C-alpha cells in the first residue's frame, strides 16, 4: 500500500469525482448537472443582492429618534454614548476636591467616576484613607503623611487596621471596622494643604464629599461672574463650633486662591495642629480655625446656596425661591446619578434655582393632605388637647366620630390663620405648623398637609431672573 502526499493510503485518499477514471458514466452524469448548478448559483446571488440593497435602503429611510448630537448619516454614532464634555467657564482655574471614607469608597466613588468623565473638570484630586485607582482616577491616601505622633496614637488604630485589610483585598464595607468616621477629622488640614501645594495657581478650590452633589457648571459660572479670587473668600453652609464659624464639609466649601495662600504659604507646619485635631470632633471646623488664625474668615452671606439636605429635605421659602443652589448632601449613589442626569437636561447658561428643584422633585409629590407621610415640619407646636380646646367651637373644623374637633382639620386651620404658614403636620402627640415647605418622606402614623394655594401663588407670582 503506497502513501500519497498527505500521508494517507491511496485506498482512503480523497479523489474528486470529476477526476476519477473509474467510471465514464459518472462523468457523463456530472456534465449533465452543470446547467442546474449554474442556475442555482445565479438565483442565490440575486437573492442576496436584493436583500442587501433593500435592507440598506430601509435602514437609511426609516425614521429614528436619535439624540440631537448624533450624526444621523452614520447610525453607528448612536452607540457613542460618551461625549466630550463642553468647556465650563471658569473651570480651567478651579480645583475639584472630592473626599470619601475608606470604608465606603466602593459604594460612593464609582458614580462620581462616571460623572467626572461627563463634566468639564480638568483639575481634580480625590482623597480618602487608602491609596487606590478607580476607573483611571488616582485616589490619594491623605493620612499617609501625618506626623508620627498621630500615626502612633490610639485614634489611628482604625487607620492601620483598614490599610492592612485593604492591602489583603478585603472589602472594608464588609469588615465593619468601628471608628471610620472618627478618622475623617484628621483629613482636612493635610487635604487642603496638599491641594494648595500641588495646585498653587488655581483661582478656586471647590471641596465636597462623595455623598454630596455639586452643580459644577453653575457654581463655576457664578464664581467667575461675581467674585475676585485675589480676595480671601471662604464660602459654605455656615455652622458654629466653639465660637468658630465654619463651612460644613458635607455641604461643600469654596476657598479662593488668596485665602489658601494666606493660610498655607510658608512657614506652615501641619504638626502644630496635631493636639487640636485629637481634641476636636470635626475636621471642617478645625480647618476653619486654621484659616481664621491666618486672617481668613467665613463669608456671612444671607442665602443657603450650599445645602446639607437631599432634594426631599430642602426647606423652600419665598426668600430663597429665586436664589441659586450649588450643592446637596446625604445622597445615595442613585440620587447622585438622578441629579447628574437631570443636570444634563438643563440650559448650562442659566443658574439652577431653588424653584427648579421644587418643580422637578417636589411639586408633583405633595397635596392638601397626605397620610402616613412626614413633611419634616419644624415650626410652632401645639399638643392634641390644647388644639382641640382651641377649636372646640369653631364651625370651620370638621368633627370626628365622637364629635370632637378633627385633628387634621384643626391643624390645617391653625396653619391657614398664619399668613406665612406653608405646611402642617399631625403626629401622635402634636400639631406642627411651618413657614417653610419640604417634601419629606413616608412615615406611618403621621399626617402631613401643604397649603397648595399659597405655594401655587408663590410659583405664579415670582418672576425669577435667569
């Protein structure tokens, strides 16, 4: 048995039928099949050609609701969801400072990483208690270079435990290490110092937390239009601790270049503040004390532009209705995402006002009366007995099954009798009336109501300048 060139015996070697010399009849049969094969090939090719041109024509003539920025001459552009963010006036001279705790880094930062790719913030630093890189963004362990005195102190045990576990690949949120929040106070001085030393020429230093939201475009435009960075500005939501006026960190803080320069120009020694850091509760208050010692005082402006509340907790009132708002706090990642998506629908040339947040997130959720709902009223209070006694003979108040004044009806009337009252609430103990209005949250056993006529009058009569 001989082998062919492919290494197999001739007995099993493949020989095309048309090359066989064993059967003349087979050759004749194949020759007769040729016309049928050619016809079949022609039909198949024609069919594919028709389908291609038909589908191509339909694809380009069929209407699609593409976003306005998509080049409709190339439908594949629809897949390019990530756009280059448009420049923001003033942002080239601003430093975005974002801070988060090591134990919540993977819960809070990812949504901000998405947002940072869609807003124009060319200068940014992210601070935490561990070193990390998330979606290409470096995260700085701002506690790594504090003094040995602090490193060896009992208050830093949590820091060392966190760092050791993190390096072992442990998800710190699952480890539930106590004392994580207590470390936060030590971050502020080294964080601000680092920001100035690494970015000394920024006009504005804008700080906020990872459970906060900053309307970045609106804030930068506002700073550019209204303030001189050569003046020592220190802005935020005002709080007081031990006689020191400070900007609440969670609500966001803005510091001008002049203020940073006055505070951190040499000679500056972080270690001098170690004892104060160990004694204080709050790093945002401590950094205010550091700045105050160098002559930088917090701006005492009348409006609450920097908020420590969520959308459902904002206190709406006539004096703030047409004022801009720049930050919100205590937000979950899905709320950060919601605000980010809403912000993208707005005109970037216009400020974002309290009115705008009310219209988007509050108005459609409130009514004259809402059961099992807490609208967070915090004004004048009156207990049930006193309320019933006050309105015992008032014919405007509805009666309950026992003939007593209905608590909801009486509380609403009490609110209506005060010209500046916008909402009321009845709990298991008292009636509360309030001259501000908020959305609030669900809570069993609580009834809330809003004076919709007064709120609608405010909406219709206020002409806010954009």
